[in-house]
């Protein structure tokens, strides 16, 4: 199988189900942003981090591929005439969200309570987490916008939302492990 098909040379791409849409379509932006996020999470996983976090991130990468595949399905062609799913793609489920929540709770046990917003930075790996978090938020905005046009499974929206929380707490945990001071954002009072 060749990597290039030439079918996208006209600026369109195919959804699962065969429908062709412009490459700038909000559906493509939605799952493309999840793909971008997945790459950043891979970069975080490649850093010097604890094995538990590495395993959780690998699972998250799998779930992001699943979410991206689900977003790539043309909703008009998702079901066969008999009502069964056309494609045999696993679903995101409540257990996936609960796993993120459990990991967030576990990481927060060793952290000081939040008293201020935190400025990103302090260590390269921590910064990668914050970049991934902001891309996750963009993916969430894209999926929410898509949902206004065509229904998106609400569990996908919830998963992406919870994932951004996970990435924020992971950044805090890694700051703690690397003994990096969290820079609190305290608004400057300018000349008024």
C-alpha cells in the first residue's frame, strides 16, 4: 500500500463512509487537532518521566486515536440500514473518563493546593505538558463547534475536557518531581 493516494490533491479528503469534504472542514480540524495533541503527548511520554505516567499517556494516545476515528465518521453514513454500526471502531466510554479522574486525584495527593493561576514553564517537560493542554483546549473548542453543526458523542467532549485537566495536573506533578518552582500569576496593577 502506498502512502500517497493523490485523492486529496484537489483540497478534499475522505471521511469514513466515503464522503469527501474540504480539508479545512471543521470535522477535519477537530480530529486533526486531536492528532496534533497525540504527537505532543508522545513527546511528553518520551521524556524522563515516571513509568506510571508513561503508561497512562500511552493509554491516552490510544484513546485519542479512537476519538479521532469516531470524529472522522460521516454521521449520515455511520449506521447500516439495519441500525448496526458500519465501522467496527471502539467507543470512548465513561471508564476512560473515570481513569483520567482517578489519575488526577492520585497526582493531586502530593501537591500543594492551588492558590493562583500558574504560568507555564520552569522545565522543558512541564512546558510540553502546558503546550499539550492548550492544544487539548483547542481540540475541545473545535469539537464543540462541530457539535453545533452535527452531533458529536457527548462522551468525546467530556473526555477531551477531562484530558486538559489531566495535562494541567501532570504539569504540576512534574514541576514537583523536578523541584521546579511554580510561577504564580499575580496580575500587575498598572498605572491607572
